[in-house]
């Protein structure tokens, strides 16, 4: 396959700059391709990625979920390897900060929660990359100047075990969760900071914080990890879980597990941002992977193989149109205003129950 002339000249120009010792950030390197589009752009990134050999992504997607993406990407671009490191949001941020302090910069793309992403952004570790696929993404699931894009978003629902709770008894709003009969019967994730954020956006700080203090007095069973929590719910360890993810419940329900869900108003949606690292050692591979993951092909793989609700408008989610349009998206910009304060407040409220 012959590389187009213009794309080839841009690769040569970049290599000459690199050999001359000109230090350019990943975003600056990729900005040189702004005039390219379509196949020319893809081929330019591919040629650069071949020279780099790989792309490194740290994320919060489960290893099996990411493997489906990696397999499909390698099928299209067999010359480019994708290395993936997966951990919890806080641990990934801590590891990234430690690596940077030691002068090690091995990560190209960093995927985290909005809270974690806001921390990384505030420390100046990310760079901007405007993917041409962004114009196809839903509002609130990308940042228009290219500081982040989301492959998918996590839609928060109230989930329940159908063997333990009948449809007529299921709480229908947040106030219902304060009923005495649910005391000691509900679980909540240890890091569900976005619950506080979403309620503050919908109700204001005073009402949201007052409500969360009342909810904490319901003797919630605080559990780390929503995947683990979902499994415990299906096994009947507790009747109700506050703040589980729609895609996990939808998958289990389709497999016959005794679980179901309801949307509470406001519906909270949590984009999982992916950012380009300023000192990414493999910028071409990073751009190639990001553009592919946001393409129709990539997004179809994400939703079909994992059940995740995706960012793209023109690809149907695996479970169809079950998500209402009026959800509150919580991106890094919202979290970044007072992310660390909100985390401390959430922990304080939960520990005072």
C-alpha cells in the first residue's frame, strides 16, 4: 500500500525535527497534520505509528472489555501493538504522578474518571488533539478544543434484585431511598463522588449535601468496585444498589440474572475521558488508536462486545434506545472546579454515618 506523497513528506519533516533535537509535545507533533483528512491523515499516522511500534494506554476499562478493542484494532493495523495497563481510577492517577516525578513518561493515552482526569489536567500532563471523529459524538462526551474525548459513558441507575424487591416496591426517586424500610438494605460504591456532583448540579450545593447526609444515615453498605457490587446484587447479598452502571445491569438482565433497574431523576451520566499525554512517546500511534476507537467501527465494537453506552450519535447502543436524552453529563471541567474538595466532602459524609 503506497503512502500518499503529502503524508510522506510530513513524516519526513517530523523525523528531521526529531533528529535535530527539537523538543515538541505530542499535541504539537499531531497539529502538523491538520491539513490532512480522510485516508491521507490515516496513512500519515499509520506510517508514523509503524516507526514508533506501539501505543501505550492506561485505563479503567476492565481487561476483557479492552481486549475486544485491542483485537479489532490489531486486525485493522497488525503492525501496531497496543499495551494496556488497567487499574482503579485513584491508583492510576497516583501511578501516573509517581512516574512523572521520576522522569518516566511512557503513557500515550490516559483514560480515567472525570475526577481523575481533572487532577491530571490541572497538573499540565495532557495535550490537545482534535479528532476528526469528534463531530459525530454526543454533546457532553467530548471537549470541543480536543482536551479529551470519551469512548463511552457510564449511565447511573438504581439497580435491584428482582427476587428481593417487587416492581411495585422499587424506589422511584431519590427521596424514596430515605424510607425507613430501606435502612441497611442498600449498597453504595466507596468512590461514588459523582453522586454528590450530579445532585449539586441538579439541586444546588445545600440541598444536595443535606440529602447525602440523610442518605448516609440509612446505614448503606459501602462496597468498593461497581463490578463486584453488581455481582453481589445479583447473588442476593442486598436488595438494592444505589449508583450502579446501566450497561452492567442490562448485560446481566439479558443473561437471565434476577436484576433490573430504574432511572432516578436526575439521571447522571459519567463520561470516561481519554486524554493525550503531553509527553506521549508514541503520538502517531496514539492518534491512530483514538481516531479508530471513535470511528463507527470502533464504537460498534465497544458497545457490541462490552454493552457500554457509547459516545457516537450514529451508532446504536447494544441494548437499543433505552437511555433518555435528558441526562446530566459530568465531565472533567465540572469536576475540576472543586474536585478535591468534593472528594473530601463525600468521604466525610460517608464516614460520619
